[in-house]
C-alpha cells in the first residue's frame, strides 16, 4: 500500500496558473482524476493527497470535490487575511470540506524571501493549527531561514516540507544537508520525498537522486518521511510509474515497518489523522 502524498490536478482553462510558461508546455493542459487513475493503474498506490498549485480559493473548492483515489486536499487560503479563522472555517464548510487536511502557500514565488517570517503569516498558521490543519512548506534555500523562524514561532503547528526543500541536484547543493539537519531538528516538521526528479534536471538519470531520497529518511526518520510523486509535474522528467519505482527502490533496504511508514504510514498519520483509508475515502 502506498499513499501518494503529493500530486496536483488542474485545468488552465478554468483559471490562470502564472508559473505555467512555455518551459512546462507539455503539462499546460487539464489533468483530472481520470488522468490520475490512468497514471496510478498497475501501481500499489491506494490513495493520494492532492495539493494546490495556485493562490486561488476557487481551485481549493474544486479540489475538495474530487473523487477517489483522492483522500485529502492541501488547499489555499490567504493566511495574512485579518479574518483567516473565518476563511478556514468557510473552506471546511464547503462540499467535501471534511477532506481539507492542510494549507499551502507558494512561498518560494514571493518576492520577499522572508515572507514566511512575517507576524501575520505566523498568525495565520496558528489559526491552521487550531483548526487541526497542516501547513506545507514550499521553500528553496532562499526561504530556509524564514521557514525556521515560522516553525519556531508556531511550535503547536504541524509542518510538512515539500520536495525535500527543492535541492539543486543538477548543480550540486552543498548546503542542502545542513538545511535538512536544521528542519529535522524540529519535531513538528515532516518531509516529502517528492519532486526530486525534476529538480535533478533533464539529465536526472545521471544524477544521485536515489542518494537524496535516502538522505531524507536518514535526516527525518521514516516516521517523518513520506513519498509523493509531484505528478503531473514529474512527467516532465519521467512517467508516473518510473518515478514511483525509482523512489521505492531507493527505500528497498529499509525493514518492512520503516518502509511502510515512509510509503503510507506517515502520510496517513500526518494528513489523515491515522484514520483508515476507508474512513478517509471521498464521496463520489
């Protein structure tokens, strides 16, 4: 059993995605649950967590309506809004709102590298924690210090680091291990083994992607590590089943208990509160 803890669904015809320039032209089209089911067919993936891809509350509302295999939604609200508590409650009250498991803001696209360290952001994340929601950290090296400030400012919150902090695998990233050490020292932070194939660049087969996969588990431990595909962005590097196979192969020498934690148990506990997949399954 595998829970894909990070993928996307979108339709650029419904709303603009500012990051979808010509460099990602092959994925600048609708990807829906039918496409997801086709991608996961023949794999051991039994459930998924879908993650927002634009700062748009309407996208979150659409994601909440998506059927199986989607089990949970990491959506978006404006964390800096004075009425953030009410906004979180409003999203949770939408159709499918019981499947809202977290919120993400694409902090690595903010002009201010210290956006996450702002007091109003910390206030918003405290509201998330009070609502029992996770906050996904989407950061690179530039935003690392601000991420630490936020995590330390809101120790009651649960954080998940997306894409292992987006290491610059293509060019080497000598500071990445230290950044992982910093975040792993905070017990309220888990980490996704996701997005590493695209971070490695077009020559990813010649890059030590497997080493980065294992390093995440070594830093955070299997109980704070989770596997995600980053599909369909990952298709810019390789097909879904190839990404999944390469990722799971890098974890093959873990014992059965630790391997299952990284493949499903951590995501189930952190995002779904440990409830069974049957209980978490969405209504179609």
